[in-house]
């Protein structure tokens, strides 16, 4: 079953605010770190969502589509950094997570009203994230050829993930999040 997402290029209802604390599951195979806490009743400063065809061009497509929306959302951070992270998260979702039944993965950009940090969120159809702790705790210092999610650490981003459920509670995949600071 495909998770409910709005495919409008305006706003979505799926949003969270910056990390205050995470909680690691006791299952070492999945090493789930719960998603950043749900936002309160206030709306974020900006939010946007889209579905991307899960193919080899999904990452670059995410980069191209995110850039104008970051400008529209008045995010004050570095758009090159944000679009690279969106590209890497989407590419990782396509390569390791896989598409939903519609052949797509989803991308969400959310700017926090309070901190102005950017949340880049990607949903895919695989409910597992093996070796998440290793990925999330990279130093950000170059060690060989930089690949994939290393860029989040390099740009001082924070990562989290959790399973994604549809409206009746059935697990349909996962959501991976990266929060990027404004500077």
C-alpha cells in the first residue's frame, strides 16, 4: 500500500521541528532512531512536498526541483548544500529503499519557524535502515571518496529515521530525515 502523501507543490501536512532528543531502539539490526519530535500546533515557516520517479535521475531531479522552493520558502541557508543533501537522501532512498507502488519516493522540505533550520525528509518503501548508527555518526571529515549520506555529516546536519505507517498503522516503508543548520 502506498503511504498517503500530498503531491501538490504547495504545502503538506507532514512536518516536524528540529531535534531535541532521539531515542534508539533496542533492535541492533535496525537501530531505529525515532523521528524528530512532531511539531506543535504552529505551522512551520515553509513546507513543500513532491513525489519523484525512483530511477537513476531521481537525485539530480530532487536537486533541481528543491532549489526554487528553497528560495520561495525564504530559507536563509546555503541552497547548494541543501540541494546536495536532498539529492543524496533521494538517491539513497532509490538505491537502498526502493519505490512505493506508484514507482516514486517522496521528498519534503520544511523550514522551522523558530530556528529556521531546514528539514529534508525522504520516504521510501523499505522499512529497514541497516547500519544507521554508522551512517548517522560519521565525522564529516573526508576519508576517501565522499559518498551518499556522508554529505549530511560534512555539512553539520543531523540525521534520524523511523518506519512509515499508513493511516491504519500498517508499516509501508521508512522516513529518513536530515536537519541542516542555517549557517
